[in-house]
């Protein structure tokens, strides 16, 4: 994606966020006025208003998560240039292969394959401003040495890693 299109997309997302915040404030003010409009049935009106507000906030959350996943999936789908590294630890000598590629916004896409049938076992995206440095150990692949925890992928990959690798 070129710079102009990415700038327009960022502007559109920003405007959507601003309009969502304004709409949220307006809905909140209308809700408060609705709840306190009369003495009778105030509890019922509050319960109804909170339920509608919760549904609205939940919907906004789902849309934001879906948008974030869409952008991430689009970035991952456009990658064509990968660097490949074969496992060199004596425990898994040549059994696994990792490949990584650089994504926009200082992120790196890491994939781990089983070399026997080249099946994708794990896929992770992580932020890292420098070049990727992969280190194979006896029971893991360390892909981010700057992180205290979470910067490694266990070998063999966990069930969670295998399931998320199936997603687009």
C-alpha cells in the first residue's frame, strides 16, 4: 500500500474514532436524561439504558477488533519475501524451519514449519525495530531476546499456536 492510501486510511479510522466518541457522549447524556426524567420507574429505565449501552459498547469493541485483525491479516497476506532458517539445535536438527518477513510499522512475521511435510505449525507477529535474530534451543525458538517472557515459541508448538496458524 502506498503512503497516500495509508494516510487516507489512517485519517478515516481517526475520524471514525472521533465520531464514535462523540456519539458515545451524546448517547450517555441522553441516557442520563432518560433515566432521571421521572421518579417512577427509574430503576427499570436505568436497567434498560445500561443494557442498550452495553450492547452498543460491545458492538464497537467487536468492530474495532475485527478491523485490527483485518489490517493485520492484510499485512501478512501481502508479504512475499521471506528469510528461512533451519533448526540447528541437536535436539531438533533440521526437523523445523522458521521463516520471517518484515511487515509495516516495525513488525516481523514469524512462521514455523515442520520440514517433513512443510505444514505450518505456528505463526506470530511481533514488534521489533531491529533485524530479526532467531535462536534455536533444546525446547524452544527464541525470536525476541528483548522480551522477558513471551519472546519464545515452544517446540513442538502448543495447540493454541497450531490452531491460530490455521486462521487467515
